């Protein structure tokens, strides 16, 4: 059974930092592209960052230069380092990957950026 479990969210002041983690099980992790998405209240879920199985990364324009995605294949975990956080980054953050053509999602972790 595929499981993706996000953690690391919380309340942070503008300009602050957070590190999100997503622990995966039930998949051959080192063969999977892993992505982070976010969903703000009243908005659709949107792409944040991707790291391929080979370690290539790509980011949404809104987070380039502030967020860094990485992975530890030995721990079956993908990370999202979030710096210079802005109130508009407030959202639930999800990790996701495809398994047999179907997107699998974690339960999400809430990030709130507020003073």
C-alpha cells in the first residue's frame, strides 16, 4: 500500500523558514519523480516543485530562489526547504507521485505565514 506522509508545517512569520518532509512507503522510491503541490483556501491545488528520479529539479515561478526541493533515497523521503516565506505562501502542502498511472497524495501539512 502506497503511503505519503507529510510533516514539518506550522506557523511562521513573514521572512521565516520551514522545512517540509514527505516520507514514502510502498513504492520504489528511487525510481519515482516526486512533487510538491499547495492549496490555499478557496483556490485550486497548484504545482510548487518537482525532483525527478535522477535529481533534476524544477519550480513554480512564484517560489524560484526561495524554495529548494531535495530527496534522500536512503530514507525514502523528499524535502521542501522554504525560505523567505510570504503570507501568500500560506496553504496546505502536499507531496505526490504517480503509481500505475494514478496520482497518489499525502494528507498534507498546513503552512501559515503570518505576523
